[in-house]
């Protein structure tokens, strides 16, 4: 009897937590979706979902990230750059969608989401159900992809932001390494610190599980940007002024800290909120699982059937007796 109650409570807990998992990029629980399609059928869909989610999140993130770099690399202000980029996105969408900032940012998130989705597919194919092992493997793969791709993209951004008329040198390994440390700290706070903070709020303060997990999943990475902002600023400053003195380095960090920490915190919402949610939802809508009622095809069919039934009932109600 105790085992049955334990299983019942565990099932209830899983059900209560499902909606918060929709927002978790690092969610790797085997029972969140329980996809049942064969790997050869599922793999293209996983890639397609990553593509769609990346297309949704990349416009805003590319604007913010490109402007952060330009704010340090030139004399333009961050907000002015964001306004110009936003107007271009609205009034010149073709030019915006083919621009280097958007294409590079799209490549970063497409690569990250695709690796995450395919790594979860590999875990399912190999029937690995231990949550801790699944999380370690999925997060490791996604982190390597995200950190390396962001370092590569920001190295290109730094070169492009160099003052006009100057020779654009290769991005030094010191700057690339600092970019990697910056993003590694963000990934660690997202996948390890945030869940522990959520557990603490639930166990010690009685906060509702979904609220704690969603709040920490967004708040902890945002707060982390305060700690990583100096790393980002120094990486860019070293690229632009490799011979600057220590005092000049400190002045650069002081001068840019508020702007960079705010902007990098702002980008967390689309990058780890909208992107994660849309990626998880696309997978739920298009990949067959044990609960087929979640599939988009079933939802559309159910909606049409409901509308037809309602129309028929209305016609019968208007028919003469």
C-alpha cells in the first residue's frame, strides 16, 4: 500500500511540474514527453523544431548582443544602436534577416537547440532513464555547443565593431577564452544553480514548485550577468586596446558595467525563456508521444470537429418544428 501511495504521489508531482518544464532548456526527464517515434523519423523533426525555435528567438537576441559589442567597440550608445536595429527589423525585414548579426545568432541557437534535442533523442534510443545521468549528458553536449558557438560569433562581432579605417586583427585567444568563461558561468547558473535554488525555496520556504522553478530558471541567469559583465567588458577591451594599462582596464569596466550588465540580463528572457519554451512546445506539437492528444494534428482535428458539431447543433436549433 505504501508503495502505491508513493507512486501516486510521484505521478502527481510530475503532473504538477510539467508546465514549468516547458520553460526549461535543460529539462531531460524521460517522462516529460515520452516520445515514441523511431529515431529516423524523429531526428528530422527534432532538427526542424530547433530551426523554428531559433528563428523566433534570434531577432531580439541578435539586436541586443550586437549592440552590446558596438557600445564598447565604438562611441555609439547601446540604446541608440538597439533603436536603429529594431527599426531595420520592422521596416527592412529582408535586409535584417540576411544581416550577419542575425545569421550568426541564428546559427548559435540552431546549433545549441539541435544538439540538445538530438542528445535527448540519443538518450531515449539508448533507454537511459536515470534523470541525473540524462541531465549530465544533455547539458554537457548543449553547453559545449552553446559556449563554443557564442565564442566564435562574438569573436566575429568584435572584429566587425573595430573602428572604421583600422586594420581588423584576429581575435586574440585571451578574448575568446574570456567569452567561453562568461558563457560557461551562464550555463552553470542555468542548469545547476537555478534548480538547487528552486529546491531550496520549495523545501525551506514552501514556495509552489512551478513558481520556484520558473522564477529561478529566469532570475538566476539574469543575476549571473552582473558577475560576468566585467569578463565580457575585459574581453572586448583587450581586443580593442591590447596594450592598455591595468588602470585603463578598470576604468573601462567601470564605464561600461551598468550598460553591459543590464543588456546581458535583458537577453536572458528571449534566450532562455522564449527560446526554450518554443523549442519544447514545437517538439510536443510535432513529435508523436504516448499522449497523442498533444499533437498539433490532433488538436486541429479536435477543433474542427468541435466547430462542426456546434454549427450542426445551431442549425438544428433554428430548424422549424
